[in-house]
C-alpha cells in the first residue's frame, strides 16, 4: 500500500534521480529518467513540467538539454514535492477522510492517526532532496525494484 499518489511517487523518485545524476553539473533526459525509475515517459514528462513550473526541478531545451537541480533545490525538503503534487491533506487531513475532524470533534482514529501524520510531516520537512545522492551513487539505495 502506498502513502502517496502514483504521481507523487514518480515525482519523488524522479527528483531523487535527477539530483543524483546532475550533482556534478550535468543534465538528464526524460527517457533516461523514465527508464531508471520504471515510469511511463509521457506521464513523467507532464509531472516534471509541472514541477519545473513550481521551481522543484530545472530544465533546459536543445541538444544538450534535460533536467537538473540546482544547489538551492538540493536543500529543499521532500514535503515541498508532496505538497506540490498531492497537496497538504496527508499532513492535516482526517484518517477516515471526514471533512470535519478535530480535537474537539474527532473521528475514532483521530488521536492515533494524528501522531502518524505528524511524524510523517516531520520526516518530510527534515529530509532534503539531496540527502540520498551518496546512497544512490553507491547502489546502497534504489529507485527501482
């Protein structure tokens, strides 16, 4: 079971790969990214175009074009990607999907789900895009199984 939407999963994996592959100043093309993370190229191109508009990935056109991330982007938290793609409902929404759920009027899962939700939010706010470059380069971590 996934926590994030498929779109968000592709976005995170793509940005991790782009960060790792372009750490030394290069660029990576959509076909290579799609192949490396096992994602449909056409769908991934739309995701990356949207992330580019939001400043989470950079791109350049032409024969030496492709996607890359700058030093500022490497230091952005993963929460920025999740919020850009899936919104902030995962951080603040009800575990049962109720429109009204709060401390005053909680659903049956409210207190336990709030702990999990807060832990996830903390993890994604304190984990940064460039944090996994070394593990990915050394093959310790993988973006495809």
